[in-house]
């Protein structure tokens, strides 16, 4: 090969001295002038760090040696020169001394010494306030990191190459339902996939408008078992259970993610069949809301046996309570054998968006939580989705510390040692513990109770006077002409109504938790007033807030959207305006009352009673009209 000689030649040519061309008017070149230069030998670099000991007195310094074998003789020499030898590690090529600047300079003259510098100090990495609040930093200091255990995260997949996860993603799967307008997020394009890469959260299907729709799962996994999380030594089982929905009527935006019940059921069975030692399954998702135990409901009878089967294998199912400021929890957190988790902030205050009440088992930090997201980044999210993995990770540490203890007992220990939050919910005083991992591992008594005053509206307060009443001081606003008076005939696909949740969470600034939640208003609005608000650009409530309300209603009501479509502003407007038939009149009344509930002005008891009438196919027109009157 002639490549190397050619390269060498090119370099040689490049280094040739530049010769100026001879000018015609000066054919005789000038004689060369050779200047004599004298070279001064450079001084050897100083061995002692600049400024070391200049302030006078003795300083602590590290003496670096060329050979570990010289440690003892150099130490003897140092002692002979009045330098105090503080530390002389065996088989190390350094020692630690204390001496003045003059003494250290003298020691540096020894040819066996290569350098002398201060014994530098390093500050500990600042512990995240959420980890410090629950005592995770204390647990880590005692080598409790979740080692030997795993946390299964059933979510939107994971960026397995993120530095927060190392090589600890030990199993992956995907169960992602499809139908018209709904795409699978499994990398193979099918409805299921197992093996490495099956839960990849960086595929093209996860991207929309430059954003990654699937970052939620990596964030949750990072809190539970990332290097900056609760259980940094635990392994991770990542399962993608969401599907991509491309329907603005359903999402409120072009695309979003939803988890179908069928996908969740397959995923839970998959985890139950693994041989990996798993401490907890994390479900940072939720569906309909329930004020009480939902074991006997249709969903409860489906999911409770699966949760119980996991518990029998020593695996806890830890579920987000929900972000609706509701006195209860969403499905499947409302199942009695699940661990329902609400959110608090780093000041030990219940987050205003968090669901709460006797049905919630634990609170954990869920406001402004920094964790991993795809592309080797971290960001801040808020929600009970963030609180839940704190508990899942904590159970990995508990299982590491006491591997033979039944999981039910470990869960109970977290409850009995947590710091109690005392507050009112559903008309009664409730005490719910906030996770205290350090106390749980130590078997310590809980810290003193903290009284909470969350601003949640009371159940069905006395109704406000109807502004449309002629005797009232406020006239009803004029309603614009109905642009589309006919009922909607849209056939847009709607996911299974149970256990679905959108996860298009926006990163929140560290000062504000931007979570879709109920309002805190006192005055009810009539159907006509809500129609004005919902009609675009004609009301005072922002469209984003109204869209949030419709999402909350979709999770709480059994009529919307299962029976009557009201998932978009346009569809909701038509429901409010269409009162010709008895069923339509009841739908309008129900939606009005649900909107007032989302707005923060009434409870749900009358609503759920009226919905039973609407859902009963044998209800007479008179019964429908009567039900409509009860919710006004």
C-alpha cells in the first residue's frame, strides 16, 4: 500500500519553508542574514501547589510519590524534617502530611516526591428535597438501595439507555391496543411484544410535533429506581401499556396516549409470570373516580383478583390516587388491596390537585419532582403519578432489608410509621400517613401529626339562586345562535371507558404545578351560561380550563362519554343546547351539573343517582324528567 508514504509526503510538503518569488525589477536576491539565538533551558515545573501554605501555619497536603514502595522511606524523611505524617495508606503512591510552606518545599526536593498539593475537599451532592423528606437519603447511607429487587413500571415505556438506569432494565414488554384512530406503540407495530427494546419510549410513534409523548414512563421509572431515585440499586421491569390516539375530539389536541383495560390486564399477567424478584408494580394512571372501596364494582371484580395474585407472590400494586382534588380515588387505586398514593409537596402539605380521603393509603412527594426523560435529559413534573413511584421504590428497599417478611406486612409498616396528615374529607376527619422510609426501616414511631386544610368543596352545598330568575339581580347573558342545533352523529373511536388516562403531561416550572384539576368556585352556572362559556370566544373561562373540565367529567361520569359524547367543546355545546327529548334534557342537566362539579361548586351524590336513571334502559320519560330536575 502506498497510502502511508503519500500521507508522509503531503505532510513534508506542508512543512516546507515558504519561498517568496523573485521580482523582475530585483533579480538579485538579498543575502541571507542568520541571527544567532541562545536557548534558555526551561525550569522544571514546581512540585508544590501554588499558594499552598502562604498564609502561614501548617496545612494538610497530599504528597504524591512515584512508587508505592517509597511510601515508608519518604515518610521517615518527612518526619525527620518535622513534617507530621497524618496518613500513610498501605500500597498507595501517596501519603497525607501537615507542614508549613517551607517544610513542604523542603520535602518536595526529594526526587521520590512527584508533587505536593492540598488535600482537596468535596461537598456531598445535594439530596433532592423529595428524597430527603421521606428519609431516602438516610436509607441509602445504610446501604439500602433496593439491591436484589425490581420495580415493574407499567406506563409509557422507557428510555433504557438513559444514564439514570445503567444496565438495570432487566425485562421489557409491550401491550398496546389498536382500533380505528388508535395506534400501537409496540416497536414491532403489533399489539404485543416482549424482550429487549419492547418498551422503547424513543420510537417514531412516541413523537408528535417535536415532543415525546412517551416521556412519562421514564420519569416515573427514574423516581422509583433511577440513580437519582428512591431505589437506585433496584432493577427495572418496563412495560408499555399505552396506545397512541390521533383524535382531537378525544385528546383535546392532535394526539395523546391512552391505556386500555385489555392492555393493563395482559401486562399484569405478564409481570405475575416473571421469575425476577419484584417488590412492586407501579401504576401511575387512573380511570373513573370512586369515593369508596370499589372492590364490588365491575372493574373491581376484574382487577382485584389480579392485584391479589400479585400480592400473594410478594408483589405490591402501587397506584396513583388521581389529580382531581377529589375526596376519593380513581380506578384501580380504589381497590382495597392496591396501595393508593396521593401527593404532597416538599413542605409537608397535601398538593391542591391530589385526591385524598379514607380510601388513600399513603401520601408521598409529587410536586416539582425532577427525574429522567428520554434523550438523556431530566425535567420536572407534578402529579400523583410522581408520588406513586416513591412508594414503589420504598417497597424495594423494605424488601431488600427484610426479604422474608410478607409484602402485606411491609405495606402495613409503611402505613404505621408514616407521618400522619389530619384533614377533613367526605364530612369526616381523616388521618392518612405520609411516607417516611427512614422510620419504616428503623421500625420507629411516626412523627407528630400535621393538620391539613385542603380547599375541597363540601358535598352538595345549598344551590345558588338561578341567575335567570327574574327576581335575581343578575340578568342571564345572551346566548349566541346555535350554529349546529342537531345532535352529534360523530363516529369517532372512543377507547374502552374503564381505566383510561391521558398522559400528555407538560413539564412544570419549579414554582407552579400545572395539573388539570377541579376549580374552587362558589357560584353555579346554568345550562345556558355554560353554553355561553363553551361557545368559543364568547365566555370568560379559558378553553384550556373547559377542556380540562371535560376530561375530568369523562373520568368521573358513566354517561359521558360512554352513552353521550361530550369530550370536546363542540360536542358539549350541542349536549347543553339539545333539550327536545327527555333523554336529551337529562343529558343537558347532567352535563351542567358535572361542569359545576368540575368548577368546584357541588358534589356527586345527586349526579350518580340521576345517572343510574339515565343508564337504565327501562326508565320512563317521566322518570327521566324527574331525574333532570333533581340535578338542577
